[in-house]
């Protein structure tokens, strides 16, 4: 038997199978092991500092350092009742309180909250609710789900099918049947020459209606949509987009499920992205910042008409026969409830609105760079898209992996950001300071210049 590896990184490579990772590379090189955090910074076992410009996975709103109030909430709950479930009318105290709090914070009037453990689970469960809803109404054929190109809704079999990114489907036998695709509302990338944002939004809405009519409105149950398409590249909808889409969904009795997993809890400058863009969803899925990334929890908010249908059908059948062992886990619920109280005490929405102009200026400072085609930003989330030619919006050859290479260089400079092809995504903790954002952009600027120098050496620019 071989000797046990010494470093944590080597042990990770020896024993841990990661998601979203080249398994062979991790086995050979070992993992990037994080040992502690402080504000927006994380530190490795070697003591090197990194600014995490993506808040982990779009979730650590309060940063990576210990939060005494959350520690106390978790400790107190562990002492009182470390576990109970939510089956057969049973529930723990903080789960009830969290449900009440979320319904009160909802972007539009909502009736009930249903708890899961991740955004993927929440969207997967929402699909089942939509199917159950239509069966209850005697519409067994009304089951197809519309999702958008470049959407991200998770990676379970159902939510991964909603996701509109090829890598999530490749060799997983996804998507499953019944998932329809409509336009990604990215004006910079998909507008026709000379097409205004308003005209592009009109075309997207018209194409949506054409899809509905071609498939048959009687077969389409719901549309799932993020207010801002986060993991697809921080794609911000054009002006008037939702004002044109919402009437079409209502016309054909198609439910709207707003995926607020990234946008919820202040990220866009409102409590919910749905408020930022005038969406009126029937269901809302949330996770990530619900607990500031500090406990696994997700929630679905359900409006009164949908709830009444689910309720009455569960009465006919004897039960809504869906649930998860850890749904509404009291420890996670207690942490999430205290997280929401912290947000309120910090006036997190006002804080984001005050910091957003500084964030926007930092992003826009790169707009004139020869490699930068578009800068996108709302609240404290944004992306910088790299292009080979600014005038034509022409992208680099994908084989060059320009975005991933820039992110690798940024890592060397102590910055963690996310590439979506050649769009570099930023999502700093909501409690970052102006000075900390300046440090993030300074590190990014160094990586951008080194990337530009590399491409010049390669004769690509």
C-alpha cells in the first residue's frame, strides 16, 4: 500500500472526486485547498491570499470570514434541536419562522414557501410542482417547459435539462424530452446589425410566441427564467424584454418560474431580480445568498392560485408525495433566518445601491481596452466579454481558450473569477468595500494586460 500523501492538496487528488473538474488533472496535481477566509479574501494552506471575485459560487454575500451571529444561531439550534423533518405535517420552529419571513419578503404576493437544499433541487422540484398542477387541472398534455439558450438552472436530470449550456448536457444524456429552447436575450451577441435593444426585445418576444404556437399552447406548462442569466455569462435582458414577454405567458396560461438563485437577496440592487426587471412570477426559486452560502438551503415561493391547486390535489390523492430528508433542516433554517436579519440590519439593498456605481466605474474602466467588447453590470454582478475584434464583435477561436487563460493568469495574481467562454464574470461579496473592489480590479487589470501581451506574441491581435 502506498504512503498517505502529505499535503492537503495531494490528499485531495488522491481521494476526492470533484464536480466541474478535470478528474485526471486533479489526481495528478492535487486540489486548490482553502483553509480560511476573511471578508472577500480566502487563504490557502500555504498562506497565499486570493480575492474571490465570484463570492465562491455566487453565494457568499457576507464574505468568507466567520460571522458570529450565524455561528451563534447554528450553535443554539444544535443545542435545542439538531434535526427534524418536514414530512406528515411535522416541522421545526426555525423552519416555520423562515417560511413566514420569506413569504413576507416575496417580490410579488406569495402564499407558501417549500424548502430544498440547493438551487438545482429547487428547480427540479418546481418542475414537478408544475406537472402536478396541470394534472390536478385535468391538463395532462400541458407539460412542456420553456427555457432559454445559455440559461443555468442546475445540474440534476430535470434542472440540468433546463440549463442551456452544452457542457452540462454532454454525455449525460441530457436534455430529457419536453424541454423547449427560446432566445437568449443578449443584445450585444445576438442582435441584428442596427437593431435597437427595444427591437431586439420585440423579436425575442415574437419568437417566443411563435414557439408556443408551433408547439401548441395547450402543451406548454411553464417558462423558467433567471432575471439575469448568471452562469451563462451575466446576461442582462434588454430594455422592455420582460414587459413584452409577460403578456405572452399570461395569454397562453403559461406559468413563470423566476430562478432567483443568483439574483435574490440584494444582488441586483433590489431584494429580488424580479423587482429589478418587472417580472411577475408564479413561483420563485432561491438558494445561495439565502444563507450567504453558510448552510445548504433553498426555497420555492408559491403563489396562492398555484398553491390552492396543489393543496386540493394533495387532498384528493392523500398527500403531496414529494419531499427530501433535509428539506427545511432546522440548522440551515436557523442560519438562513439569521442571515436575512443581518441583511435587514445592514440595509443590504441600500448598501448594494450605494456601492454599485463604484463597481460599475471599475468595470467600465476596462471598456476601452483592445480586448474588451462589452462590459455588462447591474448591482454587484457583471461580466467583461473579450473579443478578437471590437468593431465586428468577432470572438477568438475557442481553441485558444482566451477566457480560461486570463482566469488562470488572474489566479496567479491572487484573483478568482469565472470564465464563461470569453466572458469573465464578477460577483463580489455584497459587504465588499470600495477599496477592496479597487484591489479586485487592480489584480484583474494585471491579468488582462498579460493576456493581451500573450495574444500579441501569438499573433492573434
